[in-house]
C-alpha cells in the first residue's frame, strides 16, 4: 500500500456532507505525525483547502508547570502526562458538532508547550486526522476513542529505526547526543512498551518505512 493509496482511503471515509475522524496511532518515532500531515495535505490538494484538518493528541500534553507539580516532567510523553479526558471530549465534539467551528490545541515544539485554540475545524471540514501514541490503549478514558473513529491506523516501524529517528529529533531540539539516546531508550522506549501491543486493535497497520513517512 502506497501513501497515495492511504490518501484515497482516508478521503473515501468522508463523502461530501459528512465528517469522519481518522485516528493514526504508533510509538514515538514511528512516523505517525508525518503520515497524518501528509494525508491531510494531500486530501486538501485533491478535495479543496479545509476539507481535512490535522489535530494532534500532543495538544493535550499537560503544561510543564503542571508536570513539575506532579513530578512527571522527567518522563513527559508518558500516558499519564496528557489531559486524556479533555482529548476524548474534543473527539466527541469533532464527531458531532459540524455546524460551527470547533477549536483544538496544538503543540509548539519551540516552547515545548501546548497552545490552546490554535487549530480551527470549520463546518467545511469533512476529515479530521488525529494522531497520537495512546489512541488504542484499552484503559479509561482512552478506551472510548476507537468508537469515535471512522478508522484507526497503526504505524508499525522497527524499533531500531524508531530509536534512530528519535535520537535525531531530540538532538535537533537541543539535547546532547548522550541525553538524546538516554531519553529515546528510557522514556520513549518505556512508552513504546505500552503502545506496541495495541496495534492489534487497529483497523489497518501501516508500514512505517513507506516512502513519505518518517519521524
């Protein structure tokens, strides 16, 4: 299956006059964000601007100040460092509220913080592409998510490739190579142990080595 195949599959989920939420899950470094962005961009090229919108789960990271208070800053990205109920509530709104704009938070890597109300999903939007680590985890409140999705895709990428991508990402964002490798193994790796077993719940497993997909 090619990236173009995936784009056409995604667009077919949301015929004119409807809205579908497509979920893209995967471990850190799998390429899920790149895939979600690519699908969104190509759907808009095919069907018109605003038809698809990318809504990342990362917008529901707890603020760094909250993580400091909770003592979780040193493992940011773990399942308990997100506002899971807020994310589920947004997905419910996106699936049901099509007559007016709904605003979602984004995540700004430059400041390492979520930014509220920065993504607009308007009445013209037929396809919402949301992506994140824990969309298929079978624990509350995450377990409510699959019923809100038209389809769920899991991006499966070999562990060595994921680690290489993560080390590159973390060094680009200011960590030393040693600190980047430690974070990729100790934090991202621990999260992947939770995420990888969830692939069996996905509608479709996507090869994370496909051209056009990367961390």
